[in-house]
C-alpha cells in the first residue's frame, strides 16, 4: 500500500472513531465546568448552570464534577445545591463526597497532582416538567476559601426511561 493511501486510511479510521465517541455522549444535556483562579474555590463563588428538559419520560442524573490538587487538605468535600424549576419551585440540599480514602489515597482519576471526580449529586432525578431549569452549587466546607480546588462543574445526563 502506498504511503498516501495509508495516510487516507488512518485519517478515515480516526474520523470514524471520533464520530463514534461523540455519538456515545448523546445523553449529555449539559456539561459546564469552570476553572478557579489560583486553585481556590471561595465561598462566594457560585457555579450556575441552566439546562433544558425536553422529555419528561426519562430520569436524569446530575453530577458534581471537580478537580483537586495535592494542596487540597480535606478528605471530603461538602456542597450545597439548589435547583429552580421552570415554575419557580426550588429544591435544595447538601451533599458530601469523599475524595480520599481513610489511608489518604486519592479516589479520583488523573495523573500527577490533579485528581478528577464525577460525583452523583442526584441519581434518577425526575424533573416532573419540561422547560428551563437552573442549578446553583457552592462549596459548604466551613472555610471561606478552599485551597487546591482547580475547578468545579455540573453535568446533567438523560438517564433511564421512567416507565
């Protein structure tokens, strides 16, 4: 096979893989992530994301995402969240997530000194109505500034059929 034909074959194979990977994520409704200046998440920094629910026949999974460095000095992270529905109703709660095990080993994925997490904020959440929702998330760790938090985000995926 000629070199030019091999290059075309490799490009075609690459494009085929890319299309396959993109189609695998078709259940993602939103994936909003922000980076923190100086790897500090202040108590005044609110992560705000709007997302649209178009089909109420499905549950949804809402994930809290974060990236922490070795400078993060806690074994867990507390977050407060609120979800505002299209009709103005608000639901809220506080969640805690372990980021280290009892021996101090990081539980997230990644390499070097950055550890990434996708943590279940709400699993099999039933939106109950179509429309635009808003979610807000703030850190709730009893300290004004969390050092070592490179960034945080929220991801909403369409889940299983309700019926």
